[in-house]
């Protein structure tokens, strides 16, 4: 979870790439990443809910 100070919770390409990298690294360690939430002034976005992960 993190915030976007701009207020727009839309995930950037870097957000998606970083999340996928974390998932790839965490998996072999037995760590599950369930979602990545981005919070902004205008609401929130869920990468899982948006089917980006």
C-alpha cells in the first residue's frame, strides 16, 4: 500500500512493474502478495481489483 500525493490513485506502469517484481521475489520465500492498494485524495485503486496482478 502507498499513496499518490497528486491525489490520483491510478497505478503507474512503475507501480505495476514493481508489484510484479515483488511478487516474483516473494513467491520462492513463501510470501504471498494479496494486493497493492494505492490511496489518493480522490479514492483508492486496487491492482488486484483492476486485474493488473
